[in-house]
């Protein structure tokens, strides 16, 4: 399902204009991104959580050059579904 599909489905269910629904969806995604950039997790009860995961420093190998490189510690965004949501998908 794409963002356009989500906008179309919400517009059908609510009767709102697609342009308005698209602005709302874009605003939601911008809010989530902004919170994660500020290192704040986003919790949506019954749906899941958008969280920041810390990756530790690790040593990796470049196979083609046969060298090792150190990948520094960094953060990545992740989604953790709510328990009830995960059970429905199973």
C-alpha cells in the first residue's frame, strides 16, 4: 500500500477531500520525523511505537579490498508494533 492508496482510502471513508487528507497525512509523517530527529519516541496506543534504536560501534570488513573499517555508534529509526496489532497480523 502506498501513501496515495492510504490517502484515497481515508478520503473514501471520511468523505473529506483528497487534498486535505494528503496534507493531514504529510503533517503526521512530518511530526513523527521531527520527533525522532529530536530523539523523542512516538507512542500510538493500539498501533505501535516509532522509536530510536542505538547501534553500537562495530568492526566491519570490506571484502573487495580485504580491509577492516570501524562503523561508529549511530541511531536508527524503528517501528515496534503494539501487541494487539502484532497478534492480528499473525
